[in-house]
C-alpha cells in the first residue's frame, strides 16, 4: 500500500502552500464558523472565496464550461488539505460548492447548470438547504411543505426549520410535497427558490454557541417558476439523496479532524498538571493516544474513499461512515480540550483568561450540532447497518 501522492502532485502542493502564505487573511480574520450576523463579515467572506476562486482553487473538479477546471480528485484533495493545514477561513458558499452544485451537475438541466453554477463559485449567490421541518427531521420524507403547480408556476406554502445561512442566502434548494396522495417518498420534488421572493419570512434561531447560524423559514403563497424544478416532478427524493451524500462527505473531512487533533496536542503541551506540562501526565497521554488511534483510522478510511473515487468505483456507505466517525471524534477531541483547560474552559474570547481565544468551548458546542446536522449518528448507524452490512431493516412504526 502506497499512501504518498505522485511527485507532480507534491509540486502542486508546494504551489498552493506558497499561494496561501502570501494570500491568507491575517490571523484573527473573524471569518470562521457560522457567525455571519454582520453584513460586513458576509462581504469579507465572499471576497475571500472570490480570491480563492480567482487563484483556481475552488471546485476544481467541476467541468470547465461551468467555471471549474475539470481537474482530478487528487488535485482537489491537495487543495483541501492545504486549506485546513493553513487554518484558512471556511468558504461562505460551501453549501453551493459542495451540495447543490454537484447535484445540479448530476441532475440539473443545461440551462440550470449555466445559470447557477458559475455564480456559486464566485460567491455571487449563496445557497441554503431547505430540507428539515418541525415534524420532519430524521424522518425527512414526512415533510409537508406543499408546492402546487398552477400554470407554469409552483405555489409554495409551509415551513422549514434549522435552515443554516438562510439569513443571508440568495437561494434555497428545497424539498416540497407535490403529490400528497402518493406514498411519502414518491410525492416529493426538488425546487430552487429565490430567497427574496415575496411571501418568504426568515426568523433567526439562536444556537447554544450564542450564534444565529440557523433559521425558521416560512412560505406563504411563494411563486416559483417551473423551470426551477430539478429532475422530474415527484422524483425529488432521488435528487435529495444525492445532495445528502455530498453533505455527509463535506461534514466528514478527515483533514479537519487531523488539524483539530494537532491543536489539541499543542494545548496539552501548553496546559499544566501538577506543575508539569499536561502532555507528560500518563492519564492525559492515554487519552490522547486513544484519540490519536481514531484519528489515524479515520485518515486511512479517507484514503480508501479517495482511492475508490480515483478508480471510479461505485461508492457505498462511506459517506455515512465518514460523517458518523468524524463528527463524533471532533466532539470527543474538543471535550478532551475542555478537560485539559479545566476551570479556564468556560472563558470566551472576551475574557483575559481565555486560552486559544476561547475557541474550544465554542467548538465543543458547535461539534455537538454537527453530530445532529446532516442526519444524526443514529440515522447514519441505521444506514450503515441496513445498506452496508445488510442487517434487517428497522421496523417502520405506522403513523397515528
Ligand atoms: C447545526 C445544525 C445545522 C442544521 N442545518 C440544517 C440546514 O441547513 N437545513 C436543514 O434542512 N436542516 C438542518 N439541520 C437539521 C438537521 O438535519 C436535523 O436536526 C436532523 O436531521 C435531525 O432531525 P430532528 O432535529 O427533527 O430530530 P429527530 O428526527 O426528531 O430526532 C430526535 C432523536 O431521535 C433519534 N431518532 C430519530 N429517528 C430514529 C431512528 N429511526 N432510529 C434511531 N434513532 C432515531 C435521533 O437520532 C435523535 O437523537 C441542522 C441541524 C443542526 C443541528
């Protein structure tokens, strides 16, 4: 087994690293996380994405005619690794780049691809995901937001919840019920909805991190042109699944976990236990060792997945394994950091006693959310059990 990249890719890596050294926003750039409450911050985040795109480092695998470079997955993987390594700010247009963009490439009409893909890359249009509803989370197919086809328009009524980024998004990719009589998975369609359409109301929800990352979105007689339907009418479930697969891959990035763990080790060197660096304490070492083994296992799993993609083999349940393992591991890493920080753990960035600018407590809460978002751990385990291991399906409980 050879886990190194071919030499030409290492040349490319050096190029990306040098570019990042010259262009990375200054430390304390304030572009991290979901805390895009301030329009100036949104604008700065868009500028960063545009700059990265200008350098050719965004969505490199997309076809050239839609603004990509037709590059291979190894090239893109290197860029991703270097961005994480440099602790570059996340991309504000991530849901467009990693979720709806690839879905449109697979299922969209030619007009939809030409209309939407280039503006996703340049951050001219930011996207949000309208899947969950108050009574449809894990059981997503129970969604009730209704879209009725009247002439050449859909009229949308209903409510979405936990919609990340809806407070500044320009567009939503949204699941709607178009045939209430059909079995629940067969009456769903996938619509692209402009967020400034009359009849849309966005109400921010405050997360336990104190940030307003997600929202409630209500639709009252919202008109959506029928050319914004992706795939066939009532066949949206299949399209939605493709997006979910991309989302799970996005949430389960091995490099992000490696970087988080490297920061934890640095913290263990900084904190003290009985007057000595915590990293020398046998109990701390044991805990770090156990986490290190999980990080390594995840790294090898990511390489296996990369190999599968490079060889063009069909993907199985890897995205669910990725999502399950990485989100739980990220949360455990941040939990270990809080234990190391002990009474300093609760100090947020404003406090003069804060270590690492108070990031760990925020990340502990944020990573808990990531275990739930994109499908909870229990749901990923069901998918792995049923589709991966061929175990019997869990009994479906009849409604009512
Ligand atoms: C930070 C964050 C961001 C999010 N962003 C978005 C977004 O942008 N767009 C969007 O549409 N949604 C978003 N969500 C919503 C997310 O997809 C849902 O919260 C998630 O799918 C779970 O649904 P629920 O909250 O309704 O919980 P429920 O489905 O009610 O689940 C409650 C509990 O029951 C368990 N459970 C449910 N069914 C089963 C089962 N069959 N077997 C075993 N256990 C089960 C679950 O694991 C969970 O522990 C976000 C959520 C979070 C936390």
